């Protein structure tokens, strides 16, 4: 069985990942592939428990390192139970956040060392990483205006300097891995955002899909 492809969507708060996750999955289906959609933290019973506990903010003050370790614990189970089995069966996986989010939020935002995160990434991923990452990027004021009025989670309640560091970390990752991470201007009209996403997905289908046909 030929391995499926793995797409992740990344970005700060209010950039439209949920809407565009569905669009991305539909684009893959239209190309003729079975798709599994999932999210991080989450995707498994353990992952969803960790997600609810962290995002709910009922845990008091977690150290940055503990937060990162919890994210990787959820990711390890997610890879074992959902992502790898789907890829190995030939399905494509479209995931709302993956390891880049940990480098951006816990690394850039919280200050966890790159050395620790690199070690955890190597040990937990074991070579399974996205073939394409769509980084939805927008100025902070745009994202803030979109999440205004809704109940905020543990991360959304952070102050502006935190989100500035997160965005800078994401853009640094995109500069480091330009062949994998494609920046999409999430401040553009939705039709333009999705046109760009469609182009990147089509390029991946052309590059990767022939292996499955």
C-alpha cells in the first residue's frame, strides 16, 4: 500500500484554520483521495482530555516545559492511533495544527528551548511529519477582531507580546523550511485565501498523487 500524504494547517488565533481545514479536506477529496481530518491537541481520547484540560485553564500555572511535554504526549498517541495508520492505509491526513504549533506557542511564545523541542520532535515523530504545511498568517489585529466576542481559551487570553512571539516563531519556521511550509495571507478575502490553498494542494497532488494511482 502506498503511503498517503499529510497536510497540516498552522497559524495564530483567528486566522481561519477551522474553515480552511474543511476546504482543504474537500480539495483533497475532489482530487480522488480518502481523507482523515483531525486536530491537535486532540484526535484521540487521551488527546482530547489533554486538550480540554489545557485549553480550559483549570490547571493553575503550568511551566512552559510541562505544557510542551503534554502536547508531545498527546501527539505520540495521535500518531500511533490516527495519523500513521491512516497514512499507511493510503489515506490523506489533514490536521489542524501539528508540531510546528509547539515550536511557535511553547517555543516562541513560552520560551522553551529549541534543543528540547528538537529532541522531543525526533523521538515522538520518528520521521512522520507533514508533506505540506499551510501557514495561515495575518496581522495580530486581524486575528483579534475575528475572535472578539467569543469565550476565550487558555492561549487566547494571553497578551499581545505573546502572540507577537508566536507569529515571529511561525515565520521563522517558514523561512527554515520553505519547501514544506507555505505562507497564505489569511487577511485576504476568503475566496483568495482558498484559491491559494487550492493551488498548494493541487501542487501536492501532482507531486504526491501519482504514487498512489
